[in-house]
């Protein structure tokens, strides 16, 4: 099937769908200038993201981990949603029950206007107490001074005296129970799942297409290259999300 035929067929089936879900990864934000994790920009100094986004790295050197997140925030502070984010936000008007599960922590889906959003891996602009005392959550880590140390001076401290940490789900950590169970329920109930800009290697997000498919959903992958999902997807729309999603929307 040619790319154009695949796009037409996906649009035809989406028109008949009532429960649509989308799962996004770093690739949807690439055209907004946000580096992907496994792409060439994924390195900071000589560290890989996968070596710093861990509870062990934070326990060993919290200042280093904060410095890395400060750098990441500075790289994306001026990023704005691209046409891919905007199409997914508009899809909520067409399918009011649409759920968007994202592995991204950049906040661009919210900026684009998505409301039924499940942030599986947290949010880079938020911080919380590492000791989970529940007393302090910072919504805008660069905007508001933390109760203890200023955010730009090493490791912010919670009112309880413990360290604050970025409100991110790190490797080896469990996803928030409530968010995960809503995500799994939505995947099982969906008629169609759009999997956009993810390498489909990080679980449990990578298990969602399999779950949705078991329950009868059509799986559509939007990506610039092959992933472990490609062979199992019903349709593959090859190309940048910021071009493919507007082209799909135009056919709906
Ligand atoms: P990755 O960096 O692993 O994968 C990005 C995917 O986007 C790749 O498959 C690219 O081919 C694709 N891509 C790049 N540009 C694109 C574009 N313009 N349009 C469409 N696709 C494009 O990022 P994730 O899959 O999001 O976890 O990574 C999953 C998780 O691993 C992240 O949430 C993060 C990471 O380490 C944590 O931090 C816990």
C-alpha cells in the first residue's frame, strides 16, 4: 500500500471510530526543537540520559542531576507546540473522549491545548519532595523559589528538610498508579491508537499498542523510522509528525 493509500485508509477508519487514543514520545516534540532521548542530541557532556534519569544517579550526585535538568529546561524553555501537537489537541473536539498519553515531560501538549492528557513520565517544570513528605510540590521550578535553597543554586530543599527532585518518573521507578490504570483502561477501550514519535522500547508505554490491539483497536504508527512496533502496527505513516498529522486531519 502506498503512503497516500495508507493515509486515506487510516482517515476512513478513524472517521468510523468513537474511542480514539494517542500515545506520544519525544519524536512529536522534535520539530519544536526538543532533543529526543535516543537521537544524536541525547547526550549531555558525556552522560547518556539513561544514566542520569535514575534514582541511583540522584542518590549519588543530586546536584549533577539538578544541573542536567536545569540544562534540559533551558534548552526547551522557548519551545512551542508544532502542528503535530496542535492537531492532537484539535482531535479532542472531534473525539471528546480522546485520551492522549504522553511519555514527554516538556509540557508542550498542555501548551497546545490538550486537556485529556496523561503524563506518564511526569513533568520537567514540576519538582516534588524526594522524601514524599507531601508538603511541597513546585509547579514551576524556575519561576518560584523553592522553600530552601534557590532552584538555581544546587539542590532545592523541601520544607521538611529533604531534597526536592524533578517530578519525573525515572528508570527503575514505577509510574503513578492512578495514571497507569487510567492509561491501561483507555487503551483497552479504544477503537484506534495513534502511536506517534516513540521508539517503543520503554515499558509500560511500549505495551499499550499490544493491549489495545488485543481488545480490537487499530494501531497506527507515525514515525520517521522503523521501531519494534512497526511490524505489529496495522498502518505505518512514515514521516515527521508535524507533517503527517496535519495531512491526516485534512482527510478526516
Ligand atoms: P526516543 O528518543 O527513544 O524516540 C524518539 C522516536 O521519535 C524515535 O523512534 C524517532 O524515530 C522518532 N522521531 C524523531 N523525530 C520525529 C518526528 N519529527 N516525527 C515523528 N517521529 C519522530 O523517545 P521516547 O520513545 O519518547 O523516559 O523515549 C521513551 C522514554 O525513554 C522517555 O520518556 C524517557 C526516555 O528515556 C524517561 O525519562 C523515564
